[in-house]
C-alpha cells in the first residue's frame, strides 16, 4: 500500500467517524421521516379530494336532474330552463356551454348549436 493509499484510507476513516458521531445525523433522519410522512399525507389528501370532487359532481347532477323532473311535473318551463342552464348544458361530456342560439321550428323556438338546449 502506498503512502497515498494510506492517507486516503486514514481520511476515509476520519470521515466515517465524523459521520457516525455527527450530532445532526439524528435530526436529518428525523426530518427525512417527517418529509416522507408529509408526502404520504399529501398523497392521501389528494386522493380524498378527488373522491369528494367526484361525489360532488354526482350530487350536482342529481340535483339538476331532480329540478328538471319537478319542473316537468309542475309544468314550470322557466324552472326547467334554469335547471338546464345551471348544469351547463345537456351533453354529459361538456362542462359549460357558451350557447350559440339559432331559431328552429319556423322561428318560434331557439336551440343551442353546441349542446342542443332548447328555449
């Protein structure tokens, strides 16, 4: 073993001792565990938010559907239109519709070209 190898080995041993005896090592490990715990909590919270958003969307759709049914049963045309517009439009795959109205039925009624909403 050359003297350079001996010096490197000595320095490595010194470094290992410093790392082993480092007073901040425990703090670093504790912080690493805390960061991992927070990461897991964030993942769980994100999953919960996604579930709640899905349930909220289902509830909103149910409310709109029930409002429409009640409006049909009572004959309240304006309530039916309001409930339909609240849902954005009638197409399930469309979140919101900036209605593009045109006249149909000899100009007596209007329909949205995009979502098919009639009024």
